């Protein structure tokens, strides 16, 4: 089972594959599923700007395609140059929440490049659910 640092390292590595010629802001996401497997995603932009996709849903799609059901933990690394503190955007918070619990940990870097964790409940209080 990867620890937080190892999950961040995988996010950092897949970030290098990002297709971000427009924003130059590269993001990598590593999702640990309930079976202990890691699924990776990076952001993929498009010349028709709104069609671009974030790293997190791409990692989640890889998890779902591989049969993963739940996000046990997720690490996200992003930045235009060297990685900076990068939390998931609002839409991605909702997408993560679909497969996570309130206490699921989101691992990112702080301003000094050190790992810092947040919970789903902390970044998305009062998440929309069809069945509250
Ligand atoms: N981006 C992500 O991949 N994840 C986020 O949570 C925030 C933003 C991407 C989208 C776009 O390609 C670039 O970062 C700049 O917004």
C-alpha cells in the first residue's frame, strides 16, 4: 500500500504527461482504490478550451474502468512550473465526493513543497447528494 509520499510521487510523475499547451498548468492525480491499486490521470486541454479535462476525473475514470469502486485516498500535484500548492477545483471536489467518504484524505503539497492533507468534508462541506 503506497504511503502519502509515494502517492504524491506518482501524481508528480504522471503530471509530466499532462497536455496543457494553453494554460501551461500541469496537474497529475493518483487515486488509491479500495483494493490498494493506484490509478493515474493528468489534465488534457483542448484548442476548444471548455473541452479540456482536469487530472482528477481522468484518474477517477481510469479507476472506474479498472473496476475500482471507491477512492481510499487521492494525491494531486499541479503548477505552471515547479509544483505549487494545488487543491482540486470545485467541480473536481464533487467528482471526488461521488466515490469518497467525508473522511477520505486528499493529499497535496503545501507552499514549501511538503505533503499536507485535507478531507473531502473540509474541502466540500454540504456536498450535493441525491440521497442525503
Ligand atoms: N486543473 C486540473 O487538472 N485540476 C484541478 O483541480 C484544477 C485545474 C487543470 C485544468 C486546466 O487544464 C489547468 O489545470 C488550468 O486550469
